[in-house]
C-alpha cells in the first residue's frame, strides 16, 4: 500500500509541475500561431524541430530512461550508493561523447536528413532551404536534452521528481521570449524561435546539475567504458529505442507523408499533437515515470507480486484519467483550437483542420498512454525482445493505415492511422505481458476502464450541450470564450468525479480523499 501512495504522490508532483509547463507550452503555441500562422515558415520550423526532438524522444527520454533506470536501480539496491554514483558518472561521460558526435553529424548532414524526411518540401521554393537552416540551429538541443534525460532518470530513481518536470517551463519561456524579442533581427523571423529552443535546452541542463550535487551524485568524468553495467545498459538501449519510441516514429511517418499533402498539413498535425499531448504530459508520462523506478526496484528485489501490483495500479490510474480526457478532447476540439490559436495569421478554417486531426489523435489517447506504462514493465524485467516485436508490428500497422487513409481523409487520416497503430501495440503488449508474468487482475482493470467510460458519458454530453451556446467561428471574444470553456471544463471535471464516485471507482475515491485533505488542511488527517 505504501508503494501505491508513493506512486500516487510522485505522479501528483510530476503532474503538477508538468501542468504548469504544458499551460506555458499552450501560451507558446498561441504566440507561434499568432505570429506565424500555418504555412511555409511554420511547416519548416515544426519539421526542423521534429528531427532533434524525435531523436530526443527515441533515444533520450524513451530508450535511455528505460534502459538506464532498471540497471541503475538494481545497482543502487544491490551494490550501494557509491557504485551507483560511479555508474551514473560513467553513463554521463559516455553519453556526452556519443551525443556530441551525433549532434555534429546532424548539423553536417542536415540537408540530406531534411530531404529524406520531408521530400515534399523541395517542391516549394525556399521551403527546403529554410528547414535546413532551422534544423542546424536547433540540432544542438539534442545534446543538452539527452543529458537532461539521464539526470532525470537518476533523480527519479532517487525519488526526486519535481526538478526534471518543472525544467521544461524554461524551454517554453525561452521560446516565447526569443520569438517576441529577436524576431526583427533575422532575415527569416521564425529563426528566433529556433534560437529559443537552443537556449531553453541549455537552461534545462543547468537546472539539473545542482540538484544532482545536492543528492550526492555530482557529475564527474569517468572513462572506464569496459564496466559490465554499461554493457548491460547498452544491450537494453537498442531495443528500448524502438520499443518505447514507436509512437513518435509513427508521428514522424505521418509528418513525412503530410509533407506530400497540401501546404499547412504539417502544421495542422503539430497543433493537434500539442493539445493531444497535454493530458499525456500532465498525467500519463507522470504515472509512467513514477511507476518505472518502483517496478525496477521491485524486480531487482525479486518481488514479482509487488511489481505486478504497482503496474496494475499504474494502469488503472492511467485509464481513470485518459478516458475522460479522450472524450473531452473530442467534444472540445474546435472550441479549443479557435480559442487558443485562431487570430492573426491563423483563421477559422485552419482551426477546423487542426481540430479534425485532434479528434482522430484523441481516439488513441488511452492506447498511447497504456503503451507508455506497459513497455517499461518489460525493461524492468530485463526483457528487451518483446517490446521490439510489438513496436515493429505497430510501425507496419501505422504505415499501412497511413497510406490507406491519407487519400480520403488527408492529414486527419494520418492522425487516425497513428491511433489505430497504438491500439494494436497496446493489445499486443497486454497479451504478451500476461503470458510472461501471469494474470494482471484483468477483471479489476476491465472494471476500472468501464467505470471511467460510463462516468465520461454524462460529462461529454454536458460539455457538448454547454459549448453549443456559443458560436466558436466568430473572431475575437477571447474573454467570453475563455470563461465559457473554463466553466465547461470545471463542470466536466466535477460531473466526472461525481459519476465515478457513484460508480464506486477506487481511483476516484482516493483522489477525492486527497483533495479533501488538502482543502481541509493538516487537521483533517486526524479525523
């Protein structure tokens, strides 16, 4: 039970910090939409940013964390803090060398990379050249953020979650400030946004280092690259890259194909992904990051029953949040897009096109979230083969669905293909994990999912009815729209929690009890 409380507390800390970051990220995207709209410049920026960002998600946040945390946790539990400190410094040193080399190669071969990933850009004069320029400016972001990911893995294992989560606030701040202040100084104004990415990555890294030192893990160079623990991490790293990062690979395939569609398609997908990833970043990633150290520690101790209990709890928490978020995003897609982005260079037609993509992405929200929780369970068990198999199948599914749906549905078909591929990946992971560790209390998981779905239905109907009182296609009226949407979201959350409590949802009872204690203060603990 104490481990469950630890997971819930860690998820709460991560979620709160990430909520602030995501809200600021929305402000950042509103600034981008107002200043640059959805056209050649934004297509070029989002495509250029996606290249180092994809490598970050694949290699740093996804694969590196999944490969490093189980081995680091095992070393800390079985061999002590001094040995764990040696391993952390060794990984930091090697990662610095490897990622510096990758960054240099990325800058050098940027034209070839852009041409390979976005072949449609060469057909528009100046678009390919601008994308190459922006990609070269932003590629060093990969260097900084990869080291941040390693620091995050160390701190999360030491049960410190706040600093890694809050650091992305400074990336968003940097991008906003640079876009507003530096824009007039460049031939291509959107270059200022790329500079903001670079500065933000450096600031994120600088924030982690003092905390590591305070926790007793100061960063020092170490070159004993024949360490057996390093070899173990390396063996986990390659398959973890595909196993954890397949969702982002599918998104990338979608953007490559979107470059062949009408101009603006890459931007529509980007704006939709930003809203789609809001609940992912606020809670889903928080749960995954909180559960992985617990599962790794329990696996290192040989306590499979406790590990399954932690995983089961993480899955139920994920379902409890993502199912209503799925319904909410679908119902609020057009109002959200018009409120956040419509204005300046971004018109109502662009808002609707982005909203269509958001609806299609939202269908796969719970599936993507569960993959993020399930795949690391295999790495905690030192199983690198299974996630690779499911990831490869998912990639093929996404490619097939994308080619099939991009014709009739254009960019929305690419978003729907990503959701269908995530569904296939999630089902395979569930089935194979059950074969590996035995029953996961499927009745309890099914009950949690059904209660969340049933509780979401009145929430969705109430939101749809309230939103219908306002014409969201009208320009301006930001204050009125904000007030209406805030009232709708608040009403939806209350309706969902009430319905979930009526249905005796265990997760709703726990969360509302925590909220009640926070509101009533410390005295409530003794009552």
